[in-house]
């Protein structure tokens, strides 16, 4: 299947090219062609003042969470899409153009360009920023190539499949001076935001213990026979840097389906499972509360249970870990329920995801007012945080360094588990273990050509 642009270039509108095309709109409309610019993009919201966003990966997460905030934003415009699944690409195009058509006086819009190869999208001069919602194993190559091309990046969590590549990403973002947002919404949840401000401002005294949990992974899948690749899917390109394996539906995603959880999330070649998938949500809040979100623990000891080696779905079914930090804090992390609990010498606070109320050891803690001169964090949607930082050229609330440190914290436990529960010392400054075997496990198991590190670093 050819990796070519699916939509013809003539007539496509970007925020930078719009000015030169505006004079033609009256003529185009009079000739009976559709008006392809939404009414709301004129005036103060002209494309020249808006962030042109390209989206890479149009699956379940993109469709359910990552696209609508940009379509609703007055200061952004989705101008290009990319996916290796032609059905998803066409569905995404319809979604974007239908939304903009409803905002147009003429009721039509046809200006969203589509691509099968992400390199073509990030090579567009008119694209300012990219939203990456692909499988985990693609995050680092795509993000690094995007920042090297001068694009700001918002990338789904977990950012990486290994500690080593997380450092590559954080360093690349810093070197190329791009705005980066790790796309976890948990810092935008009011209860977790409130928890962080209370803890960081000493309302529970000196922290000594943190507990975090993620949902249990109680499902696995036995081996499956090879199946025919759906005609709309470029499977070799989807596999990319991961080891090539026979195609099965449950290794990838269900065809023509944007609702079900994809199988790739349970295959270690493409995802580490809940230890990082949910872990990068909850442990990010723990690191935030502890003031260690740009560093990490100094010791880890963890155990876990994998399904049979022959299974297709081979991520951890159970795990628990204990970390120690240089500031004396101990963190207990396990598969249980999605929550964070922080304990100090003057009280505790706890919040379980999707429940209503933040809990604390006293009403006084819950009703405490954070003063103007105390530590305060902006409370805004993660996409708004990214767009605002792009315009101001400031930092996001969860940049590449923070995202890497949170992901690597989860991966420290996974390394210990792979070494059968060995207690490991970790130097968060040098990002090195006290064990040669553990340092080998900092790296991704393999990179398949041509998508080796030399192709994007």
C-alpha cells in the first residue's frame, strides 16, 4: 500500500498560506465551489494567528480524547492528519471536516490534508505543531523527528518503551527549543491539582510515605494463528521499529473500530502494559507532590507476575514496587486501584481516580486556602496548556523531562521485576543502575531497520 498523500494539495488551507488565498474566496464561492474556511477563523481568529496542528495516529485515544479540544479551540486549527490505517484516516478526515463545516457560513469545508507517512506531515512548512496519538513504540522516533523539523509536540503517555530513549527525547526537545507536552490529563483533574498544592505547601507536614496504585491487568490472550492483513492497513509501517511478527487482530487493533481497547496495549513489543500506561498517570502525581518530577528515586525493589511466555498478550498481570528517594520518602506502587495517597507527619491526603471527593485526615487540610505567595499551579486542560505555551514560548506543566522522569520511574520497577525482584540502586543524575545487567535493560530490546536510532537521532 503506497504511503502517499491521500488528499490533493490544491485548495488545502493552512494558517500561513491563508492570507494569500483570501482574495480568491469570493471568486471561488461565486463559481459554485464550497467555501472551505469556517466563519469563525476570520477576524481575530484568522489562521495567521492560529496554531496549525497536524495529528499523527487516529485511533481510539485520538478519536475519544485528543481531537475535540483542538476542534473547539479558537486559536488552533487541525490542518493535516496521518495514519497507516486508511479507514481510520478517512474517518478522521470526515470528523475534522464535518466539524469545521458546521462552523462555516456555507456549511461546507474541505481543507484537511491526509497522509499515510508521518514524515510527509512533519515536513510541511505550514504545520506548527503535532499531536502524536500512536502506539507507544512509535512515540520517541516520531517526537524526535518532529522537534528536529521545528515542530512543537504533544505526545501521548507513556512517552517511551525504555529509559534510554526517554533521555534521547528530553535532550532533543531541549536542544531544539521546542514546546513539548506529555499528554496526561491527570494534572488537570481538580482533585489531584488540589492535592499537589496542599502537599507542596506543607499542609500535611513533612512527607514520609506515598502510595500509588493502578488497575489490575487480569486479562491475557493465548497465541493466535497468523491472519490476513486488512487491506486498509500498512502493517509493516505500523510495526515500524518493533520486531516484525505475524499479523493478528489482537496484536494490533480491531478493524473499523474506534471504541474497543486495542490489543497492542498488552504486547510488550509495542507497550509495557499498565505498569507504564496507567502508572505514568498516577506516579506523575506522586512525583509532582514530592517535588521530584525532574529527578527520581535512588532505590527500587519490585516483583511481578507475567502470563505464560507463549501468550500473545504478555504484559504484567500483577506487580508491586517499593522506591526510596534521597529526601527520605518511601513510595509504594502496586496494581490495585487508581489512587494516590500522600502521608506526612501532620496528616494525609488521598484521591482515587473517578471518585468525587479528595480525602484528608482532617477538614482543616481540605479547607485550607493556598495563599497568593505560596506554590500555585495553573489548572487548565492539558491541550490548553500546550497551546498557551506554544504561543508564549513558555514551558508546559508536564514537559518532556517531566514525562521522561515519570515514565522512567515506572520502568525502574520493570527492570527490577525482569531481574527477579533484585533491589537496585539508581543514580537519577547519571541515570545509571549499580548493576551491569540492569543497565542493559535500560535499553529497548531491539530496533528494526530502517527505524534504528541512527535514523532519527
